[in-house]
């Protein structure tokens, strides 16, 4: 099967106002797929991954594995076989590493397997200052020596050993600590660990491969190192953030949208905020149905992002858009990153009544009519939010930089068009 490559210099053209009805399926979680792909470096046997989303971030991670000498094959539309038996750390593609933030996840497994790695500081979305100190600290606590060599970080070890690591709720910092610890000598205790669904999925993958991890789903993990891991077949969990995005689509487009393939246990806070705003939904099995609204207006709400099981920071932007369609004044507080509210300026161009109080708080008053305009995707989640804004705006909306949205949403325009959206992609 040919590889899915992101298009460049793409734009989305949307004519708003259509009610969306029908089934839309949630894909595999990007934030689970990338660390699990990185973790295959710990296993010198073939691994099969199912429900893998065909995203540009996934393809970039696979490109890095190919540059290391791994064999990567798409054996189905969303199924991968990865064999890292012949991987060689000396051939890593530095340009690919710089292009994506998720490449930071290579630090732990490469160090565990090869005992040395030199890696440039990773790139990714512009979400403000995102230091990697948490990653370096947890790896040092397990026996790594870290040097800053020019623009690169050089990590070496004579052999990782169990220790006490504290990633302080950093998701990727926790994942690096887990991947380093599973082959370390002795017991590691990872305190103040992130417990997001994708962290749990990484742990489930590693346990299936022979790792010994206790406390999965909590903020305290105990990892007893093993000598080696073995081949495994694993299915990636449904994408919690894509589910939240489609839920907002259903809430605002005033149709009956069936979101298929969701994991209910990952949605508690997302659905709680929706219920608070007056959104009507129904959950049956793995299908979340967004129902037509009972009244003309939704109700303003307060939202603060928090580590899981709190409200996820990646779902904050679509809910900021939803606040523009709620009666009253909503307040959103996102303490994690200082660049999460860039999308607000774009919504203001469309007519939103919003005030960014500081880098972490925004006040949004509604209900306001949005009008189509020309905009640019600022980051992955902002781009998806602007797509939803275009779906409910009057007139035509043009969003440049559609390839940014490809990082986290597979064929978003095609799936929305299939349920009634007037949306087209122009390369």
C-alpha cells in the first residue's frame, strides 16, 4: 500500500450553515501511536500495530525509524508491521527529528537499547516555551549522562539502572521514563506520573511484550526491569481528542451526528462540560450520538484544563469555539502552555466576542454570529477549531495551512463532507 504523505500549501474552503447528519468514525489516537511506534525500538522482533491513524506525524515518526534501519510496512489500511532488529542509532535523520515534537519520545528507547544517542531539540507546534528538562531529569535519574553539544543533546549511559523519577505530570516525560525503565536493571518508581489514556496504552503495549509495570492509570508507577521484550500485536486506542472535536462539531451544526468507535471511559470530563453547557448527547456501546438541540441557545460554562482525568488541554480550543455559541460569559483557563489561545484572534476576525486576559486565560461572551473569512492554521488543534468555525459561519471560510491539520486528523475534510459539510480541499 502506498504511504500517506501530507500535502503542502493546501487550503480548505468551507461554506457554513449545513446541518451534519450521519456516522463519522473516530480513528486511532495519534498521541498513543507515536510513543508506541518509538517503543518498538525496545523490541528486536516484529511488532504488529492495528488501528494506526494515517497522519503526517505518524509518517514522520516512521521515517525516523526507517532512517535508523528499521523495516516498516503498512500491511493494511491502518495496520503496521515494524521490525527494528537491524536498527542503528548512527543513521538517525536529524531533519525529521527537528520537524516534530513527538520525536522527543525516541530519547528513552534509543538510550535503553544503544546506551547512547545524540538528538537535536525536537520541533512541533508553536505552543510557547516547552522545555525538555523533565525528559532529561527522568533519564538522568535512571543513569543517563547528558551533555549539550551545540544544538544537540548527547545522552550516554554505561547501563540504565532503576531509580526514582518524577516527570511532574509531563505526558511525554512520563512515557520516556517508562520506556527507559522497562529494560533498566532493578526497580524504578515513577512518581507524579501522567496517567492520560495514551500513557496507559503505551503501558498496555509494553506489558503485552513482557514488561513489568504496576500502577497503570495512576500517578505512581512501579517498573521492574526485564532483560528483553518480545514480539506483540497491539490495537491503538480510539482518539480521545478527535472524539471531543467531533462532539463539538455535532453540538454546533444542529444535526444528529453519530460518532462511532469511541471509548466512553476516556470522556468523563469532556461530556461533563458539554452537559453543563446544555449539549444533548446519547451514549450506546461505542457510539456517541450528538442530538439536535432542544433549545435555541447553549449555556456559558467555566473550563480549566488539568492532567488526566481532568479536561485535556488538546481539547480546549474546540470548546473555546463552542463558548462563542453559548448564552452568557464563559471563562477558559489553560495553565499548561502559554501559546494555546492563538486561535482566539482568528475567531475575533469572524465576529467572536472574546478577550485574552493573559497567556493562560480567556473570557468569551456569546451567543455571537460568526462570518466566514480567510485565515491560517496556527497549530494542529487551532486548525481543527477553525474548520468547525467555518462549518457554522455565514458565508465562505478559507483556511490556509491545511497540512497542519493533517498532523492529527486523517482526511478530516473528506469525513466531514461525507456527513453533509460543504468543504473542499485545494492543493
